[in-house]
C-alpha cells in the first residue's frame, strides 16, 4: 500500500485566506472553491458582492483541475482547437482553476470566479503559494 499526501483543514484555511487577501487587495469580489483530488469540496468562500453564478463556476473550475491534474485553461485552449472538448465531462473549461500538487501528487485544486479569467487564476495562484 502506498502513502499519499492530502490537504488538511489548516491547509484549506491558509489557502482561502491567501486567495481572499489577493482578491481584496485588487478590490475583486469573487468566489473561491478548494477541492480534494477527486473534486469534492473542502472549502469555499463567496466574497461580498460576488455574482451568484460565480459560486458554481469556481467549483466547476476547481473540479476540472483536480480531476484532470491540469489548469482549467488547458481545456479552454483545447476547445478553441477542437470544439468537441466543450462536451468534456470534468467540469468548467475556463481559465481560473489550478491543480495543487505536493510531492508530485495532485492533492486537490483551487477554482476562482468573479473577475476576468486571468485575474481568477492570479487569485488561485496566491492560494497555491500559501500551501508551499
């Protein structure tokens, strides 16, 4: 049997705080979703003023990244090249979700939604840096 690292509640709190700080610094109202490696929720924050749809989109971006072990932008780019990817079953195929790795293992993902996609990813990256 192998041993696999996993996110702790403390890890999730640190990442949520870091994501919220990055969003607040830029005056961005977003939703932030953190999931485990199977795409199941571990932590979530919908900041004041974030659009209601951003909650679902953030969760979908995180789920996509966790289940595929790739940034959600990878699939956004694939859809441009091959429109059939739009039917991909993993979640939401828009930039703003990033996988979280530890010791070369995917331990989960962060998804953010509410501003421009590259800004969503900037916020997610801030959370990932808090894990390091």
